[in-house]
């Protein structure tokens, strides 16, 4: 790992922060702190003010009241959801942007070198002399800025973010979104931050890249504050959780799962204390009511009444912020076979995705397809649904009463943009009450006035959530879901998970959310080398089998090395014997 030397700081503290926008109050009383070594996960429902807190820490927004106290002068680096990289630069050039003026000098050097190779420079000696003179000045300035040392720092960083020296000379635009995220992260790490702010860093990353990021962040010396709805990521990276609920923050030691356990225990303790007090208050009130008018005990009754007025009341535990329980409509019974893939061959451009792939999906199967980005997971769903035709073989729904609902990542494009959110739902379930509809929409993060917004005025994420809510209302016996948890907060994910667990039909799922897969899937299919490799168990079973396979592969590799070494030794011995005979 690259040695980062943080500038000394003891604490960054948010004290009684409030933030009020024209649309309403987001933060009311937020107090928490980050110290060296802390890896803090910011959690809460969509709209709870997580990104607002991060922007305030980064100095991009001012609180309406409260303070951000910085002891020391921490360098703060902020990786936004939409990270900034230039696809026209090489990876090395993009990483060099971390160094400010030195980067500008380097870019100008490259421009001059290009100009010196031009026809104009070749035909005009005076112009060439000017370019050479300017290049000399830039070389001197680059040295003064320790530019060559900075280049060495990039060389040191490259392998830690997964790039070879050759790969660093390729254009940023040649790489996928996951690799571009690595570049953006590397760029801010070169600034040697004391505090790293990450806003939804796992969005659109495949599982392999997420796992790399987890390992990378855990090894960093810089303190970390991260916003994420990926519960497995929060479990593996964070040692503290700060939850914001109804504008108020609460800090929990440990990872996400540990914070949930603590919340349950807190709620149980608060409920028990509330119940005990209510019982005692009831007994005292009964005594007061009974003896208030008594000639002998009225004084005692009045005394108890005064004491009762002074008792500090235990508040009943508040219901957590989250959506209600949702159930899918009853699934009509289908035949045993709900989807069938036979000898499937299909390619994308020059890349072969499937080569003679086979799979049968049966009633009750909840299959999660896994594999890196570009492996063909979404393509497979489209082939099964008939929206894309295979080059050879077949991929189709079962023949006996299979009713499929398909949620694809661009599903929002099918919405009627002129209709309001609430009317879009009412059109599908006209017999529901307004309370039922608003309760469902609340679980998909639509509340208050937002339910009356026209679909055309919604953000991309809001449209996706509405399209998902809409699709889930129609009776079916096969759900085909492509990244259904994108744009959902944790309570909404939990609602969807619970609904899928109770769902009686089959489901085909593509998701990078490992927690979601582990709760919902009872079969895992890995897309590997053009084949569909079926694991007849849940995600935990799949991970166990993958470890076993990796162990066997290592043993085979070791055996191969031993065999090769023995063969080489025998060849040497034979060569020596041959030489000794000839001599």
C-alpha cells in the first residue's frame, strides 16, 4: 500500500448542525465527530440529509445553524457520486491532475512536444526555437515543483489501484466506469488527505470492483466518512455508523449489522422502561382517583398527585423511519418450467457472451445471475423476455401459463410523463384507498407533496423507483428484475426483500447488492466462459463453493509447478550425464 502521511488532526466535530432549505428542514440537531482511524458510515433514508452533511464538512455548503469544529488543519478530499475524470486524458495524465500547477505544466509540455513535431515547426526554424525555449522554461519549472518526484508517486500508486505501467498510458475513456472510479479515487489519494469523503462509491460497480474497494479502504490510513446503501460494504469497511433520522443524528460503534443489533436492544430497553413507568403511573393515578375525596387520605392523594406531575416521563420508542410491509399480488400457478435456455450462443460485437449455454428455471426458483460487468447478465434477461433474439439456440419463457413482469434498468422510459405519481399508481389499483397508495409510495421514498408531481418532472432515480413500484402491483408468476435496488434506500430494499421472500412465483435477478442477493436468492447462476454455471443453494453456499474451487485450482497449479520443476530437474540431470559421457 502507498504510505500516506496524514497531517495531524485530533478531531473534526459537527455540533448541533441544522440545515433549512426553502423546501423545508433537512437537519435539525446533528452532532457527531470523526477522529484519525475512524471509518464512519452515514446512513438514513433518502432525503435524510446525508449528502448535505458531507457537503457541509467539505465546505461546499453552510449550515443554517451549528458549527463544524476542526482541531488541526485536516486535508479533506471528496469523491462525489458523479466523479470527475476526463476521458481524453491518459490515466497517468488524469492522476497528475492531483498536483495542481505541476499538472498544468506537464500538459503544456506535452502540447509543445506535439507542436515541435508539426510541419510548421519543421518549416519555420524561428517558431521551432520559440517552442524549444518555452519547453526549456517549463522543464525548469517542472523540476522546481518536484514534478519528477510526483511522477514517481504515481508509479508507486498505480499497482495499488490495479494499473500496470502500460495501462497508465491508455486513455481514461478506454476503461469501464469501475476502473474510472479507481482513477478518481487514486487522484484524490495522491493529495494525501487526512479525511476521505465518499458519496455512494459502489454505485454501478460490479462485485469484484466493490470487493477491491473494500480491501483498499480498510488499508488506508486516512479517516473515512462514506455514504452507502450497500449493507455488506458498510459491514466490511466501517467501524462506526452515524444514522440520521427525522433531522437528528445518533452514533453507533461497530459496523452496520452491529448498529442494527444495538438499535433493537435500545428499543427493547426503552419499551420496557416505558411499560414499567406506565404501570407505576397508572397505579399512582388509581390511588389518587380513589382517595382524592377521602377524609382521611385526601392529603396523601394530593401529595402523590404533586409528585406525579414532577415525574420525568419516559418517551415511548418512536417507530423507525421506513416503509410498510408490501406483498406481491397472489401469483397464478404456472407449469413446472418457467424459463428455458438451450444451446444458447450469443455475442456482443466481437465478445462472445454465451456459447452453448444451458439452463432450466423451475417454479419457485429465485435465481441471481452473477458475473463481472459486461459478462452478459442484462443481455440474458432480454433474451429470455424476447426483447433481443439469440444468434443460435433458444432462450424463452415456459409454455404453460407463465406470466412475467420485467423490470429493466430503463423501465422508467415507459412511464406516462403527464400523469402524477399518485395517479400512476391509482390507474393500476383503482380499488385501493388513498392511505394504501400513499403508504406504498412512501416505501419508495415518495412522501408529502412529491406524490402530486408529474412523472415528467421527476429525477432519473425517482422515475426508476416509480416504475418499480408500478410493476410490482401487477399479478405474475415470474419476476424478471434487472438491478431493482438501484435508487432505493435501505428501508425500501428491506421491504422489497421481505416481499420477494414471501413471493410464491419464480424470480430472475441481476443485482450487485450482495446483501439483497443473500436474502432473496435460493439459486446462483454464474456467467463464466460463455456458460451458465448453476449453484443449487443460496449466496452463502455459492461463496463456499467458490472458495473450494479456488483451493482446488491452487492445488492443481501447485501440482503443475512441481511436475514442471521435476521435469526440468530430470532434463538437467540427463544433460549432465550426456556431457559427462561425451567428455
